[in-house]
């Protein structure tokens, strides 16, 4: 009788999409962001800068809000002049003088479960 020798399954290749966040006032101030799309990368960058963009239904507007306000009684909130979430992200990053580069897609082996 033939002996069965198990063959370990191959790990699938995963696509990693990497964006570069760049400070436009100090080009050496840059770091990478792993995100599924450009809007997600922009949201992560804004969060890393200490803020988030929120949509308020009552006013049909986007606001820039401190993520962790120093004074919870008086958080800094800024009304954005944007009609879409994508435009709101662009408005915030333009004012902050940061940008997100075109993505680079890398192939990586998945993590071992062993």
C-alpha cells in the first residue's frame, strides 16, 4: 500500500497597497500607509494628524473634529466647505499641507498560521 505524504498548502500571495504620506512643507517628513484605497489612506493620515472628518445629518455638512480634544467641553470643530467625503479629505489635507501619493501595489506571502 502506498504511503500518503501530505503536501503543505501553498500560501497565497496577498496584494498590499501602499501609499506614501508626504508633508509638503518638509519633504523629508513622510511615512507609508497601508490601505485598500486612496480615501482610506487619506482618512488614516488625517487620523494620524489627530483629527477625523464627520458628516452631520442635521446640517448636511462635513466637519473636521479633533480626535481626542484637549478640552472635552470645548472640542475644536471646523465646518468644511465640501459636498462629498472625498472632497472633505482633500480640503483637510490641502489646508494641513499634506498629500497622499499614488499607490504602489506589492505582492506578499500571507502569514503562516503555524
